[in-house]
């Protein structure tokens, strides 16, 4: 009988440990809404307070903030190698933005580092780097 009681206590301890671990699991972070060069020049609906990420081809150029609304904050930027993802680029530049306030938001990013006089539409100086990237975010309310 003692062996049976010991087995039950072990099973109960394992169950309690499992529940304790499951109960203390860290909360999963909300993923940002991702925009790419395919969204250039568009108006996109977005919930207020959602994290926004812009991913653009980079190398030889990088992207500089030309204009952002007062309700937008650039919180981080990173560059990741990604040869061949977009013809003429060797990396992807990722810019993370926070939109803490409500209201329409505008993000304009300018390519920097494109050689003067480069007007081709293909290869290393292709259309991905030809003009500023512009994105307008229009807040939507959850119903």
C-alpha cells in the first residue's frame, strides 16, 4: 500500500510541476505588421497601437527616413544579408516603427547611396532603388 501511495504522490508531483511550468510560460510577443516595396505608394488599414515593420531591399543603398508623421516613431533598424531576394540587392533593411497615437500616419523613406546618373530599370540600380518609398497607414477601429 505504501508503494501505491508513493506512486500516486509521484504522479501528482509530476502533474503539479507540469501545470506550474505551463502556467509560467512567457507571453508570446505580438508580431509586427510587415510592409515591403510592394506596398509603396499605398494606403493601408491598421489597428492603432500595432507595431509596424518595413522591409526593403538594400545594398548598395540604405534607407533614410525622409518624412514621418508626428505619431510615428522609428524604434529600430537592422540589415540582414539576403543576396538574390531582389535583383540588384544583397541585403534587406528592416525598419521597425511604433504608432502609439491614433490618426493617419505617413512614412517616407529615401534610398541613399545610389550612384549619380544611375537611371537604369534593371540590375544593381533597378527600380527598387529609383525613388522614395511612401506608405500611408489609416487607423481602423475594431468592431
